[in-house]
C-alpha cells in the first residue's frame, strides 16, 4: 500500500510495495502522468521479458507535485538476462537521452553506483536531494518473465 505524503509532499521513508493497479490509481490522475505511466509500462514489459522481478520508482513522479518532470526508476538485476533487454535500458550516455525519448524517464540497475561515494541507485533514490534525509519510494513486483499484470 502506498501511504499518504508527508508535509513536504514526499512519501514517508521506506520502500512501499504496490501493484501496478495501485500505482496507476495513485499517480495516474492527469494526462501527463498517464503518459509517464505508459512509458514506464513499456520499460516494465522489456524488463519483465528479460527476467526482472522488481522495479523501484522515484523522482517527482511519486511526490505530490502536480506536474512531475518525469519518473526515475531502478530495477533489480537479479535473474535478468541483459541480452534480452531493450539496449536503450543499458544506455546512460548523453544524460540518458535515449531512455527519456523512448520511456519518458530514466532507469538504472538498482546496484549501480549513483554517487562517487558508491551509494547504489536503490539507496540514492531513498535520499532527499535537498535535505539529505530519508524519503520513500514505490516498489512494484513484476513477477516472473511470463507473468503479466
């Protein structure tokens, strides 16, 4: 279940598990947000086909911001066959321009280093950039490669 936002418009600290339906009901309340969800769903389809079982969603998309810029996500690499992924999901050059063009957001392997100190994207996404404090993200169980929501 996705909890209510705190006073700053963020999710409370932690990883909050949700189904695809819960995610879309909570964050798909405008045309732009639905377009972002369409891009996210395309990425999920590619990741699921490659064996990915979990995606973590962050960015202004999972805040109370009325018009988010995009979504940021990271995915658990355990069991993923990279050769089955859309190659765009493994391109991080040019500010992730190819990912943004195809999916309207940015996606990273969860264990990939996000900071020079070695913080993974999964850890980085749970840190408020402005305050350095903890904040929440949403996790979606993608199931097995053959499961479809």
